[in-house]
């Protein structure tokens, strides 16, 4: 047994013995005390089991190299007043060597049957120039609001049979255009597909997702396929389709617009996400990566970043919080982490003349060794 694994098991055993002794002290009391003691013991057993699986997963990944990447969306950079090419080049210059890029249907096929790959082509060209790798999102639902990105000539609120053939045709064009590009490391199929509470999306059919997965597997059989889930929920993907790797989004500090109208910090520790990854590993022998690690401010009251003061932005993402985001990602045990908000770091630097976040990101990416040419998606342990 590896030394680190045995150490985790010993810690788990000692913690379990100590914590279970606490409710046992009250066992001699009334029936109510006994019921409360049983409930406490059950909760402790569940939490300790979750933590144990999480620590086991962290131990199994200890020798896998760490890879940081960044999502990059030219449309978003432009909305912040930035030059997209300059922004991506700047990210490459601070050491980013893995990008999650988007292939918005609305951008590539604005007119039915007319495909324009010019924007995505220059992104791939830049990546190749710097020997960077790309995870390319594919499908209707892709990162950034409104989440689903159909062109104006498609009505996805209508019957799926009236527009799914056009979607599959579009996806085929994207797959065939990039499947042999040397920068392409993996596909991400859709984004948080079953998340119904966020985004302007109308269709959550598993049948459609399976059809897309089958198409992608047929046209690009040798590439890694990622399917992502949203964060925090304990549920596990158990039904088809089954990807090569699962992805998860992790958000730590958000604005609660419904109840408290305040910033809330999710209390989940790193081992909780390690638990989710560990169960996936045990159940399906499939690993998990962080496809979206929150690393940008969350503006209050539905405002945009450009409508929010720097002081307010710092309430949800200051330089210290950004440094902690990188540290938190490491604490999950997952070794491929794609940061969310790289365009925002550059916006703070260029537009707001505040390089504090940029400097933190630069330090973290420069400290991460990409230069051996080994990327996690192609790592033999996966």
C-alpha cells in the first residue's frame, strides 16, 4: 500500500473513533437523546465516508502532473472593450498552454448553410504557434450567458425534430474542420447540459445528447470527449452517454439575488469535490477534471462587470481570493484545472489599470511546468 494512502487511512480511523465517542456520551440519557445520538452518528459516518473517499482520490492522484488552463471567449473579451487577439496573446505570454475555446453556432453559422471559421481559426493558429493545447466545446449549450447559442434563424423552443438536424450538420462541420488540428487536445460536448436553473435554454433531452455523442464518437473516434456537470450537487452521472473524462464546474463566491441579496461563500471543502471525483473513479473508472474554476468577479444585482466598480468587484474576487482559487483547485486532487475569467484579469489590467489579478495569474501559470510537453488529457494514468 502506498505510504500516503496508508497515512490517510490512519487519519481517517483516528478521526472516526474520536468523533463517534462524542454522541456515545449522551447514550445514557432519554429516548430523545438516544435518537439524537443515532442521528449524529449516522451523519458522522456519512461525512467521514465521503471524506475518506475524497482523501483516497487525492492520494491516487498525487503523482499526476498539475495542468492549469484557461477558458477564452473572444466575444466576451470584445464586450469588455479588449482586443481578442491581444488578450489571447497576452495569456500565452504569461504561460497559459491549455485553452478551453468555444464554437458558438451563432458565430459560425449566422446564415443557414454559410459557415465562417475565421475567428476560431486564428485562435487555433495562435495556439499552434505557442505549442498550446485546446479543449474545444461543441454543441448548442456552451460557456457564457445565455449558455445556449443558436443562430437567429433557429427556434430551439420549437419541436426538436425541426432543428436538431441543422444542429448535427453544424456540429459535423466543426468536428471535421478541427479534428486533425495538432492543437486539439479534447472535445467538450455541451456545457453543464442538464443545468435547468441557469441559462436561456429550452431543451434538455438525453436522447439529443446521446445523438450528439454518437456523432462525435463516429467522426472523431480517437479524441478525448469531456462531458461536464455543474457543481455542488451530490448526484452522479450514471446514464448514457459515458465520456472519456467528466468535467465539473466549481464556484466559490456568488451573489445571491433570490433570498439574502448578499455575497455567499459555498462552504464545501476541497475533499468534497475529491469525493465526487473519487466515486466517479470507483464506479465507472472515469476520471474528472475541473472544466470551470471560478476566477472572476460575480457582479451584484444582475449587473455586468463593466457596470460594477473595482471596489465592488474585489468583494467577490480580490487578488487574495484569486490566489486562494488556485490553491482550492489543488486541494481537490484533480490535476487538470481550467480557470474561468482570464479575459477579466486582462480587463482589470488594461482597462481599469489594476494589474493585481494579472500578476497573481502570471505567478501561478509561470510556476506550472507545461514545458515538458506532457498534458493531462493524454496522460497514461487516465
